[in-house]
C-alpha cells in the first residue's frame, strides 16, 4: 500500500472517529444505568478506529500504542462477555 492510499484511509477514519465521538453523551453516565452500555459500545468503536490509525500511520507501527488500544478493547469486551477469556487476554498484554 502506498502513502497516498494510507492517507485516504486515515481521512475516512478521522471522519468516522469524529462522528463516533459526536455521539458520546454530554451528561455523566454511570455504571449500571442503561446509557452505560451504549457509551461503552461507542468507546469500543472509537478504539477500533484507533487500531486502524495505528496500522496506517507511518512506516512502522507504534507497538506501545497498538498494545494500549488492544488492552482497552479487551477490557471492554470482558465487560460485555464476562464468561469469555477477554480479561485473561488483557492481562497478557498488561504484562508485556
């Protein structure tokens, strides 16, 4: 993939990122209320876009940024699916 293609993708991701962030609640949202799950879903989408940015920016992928975003995604996934091994996977990333 050439630099121009990556720039095109990053433009689209930036627009999607701005759109996702525009849907974040403006008032505080607390755990165990219905709006909490929706906010976490938006955060998961936001982090997925950050992964795309990590993959497309520069010639070399920033491993620390990628790890941080993956860790956060896994932590949120463990909230949605506590019986699945997302928590254990996040712990593996946390210790590297």
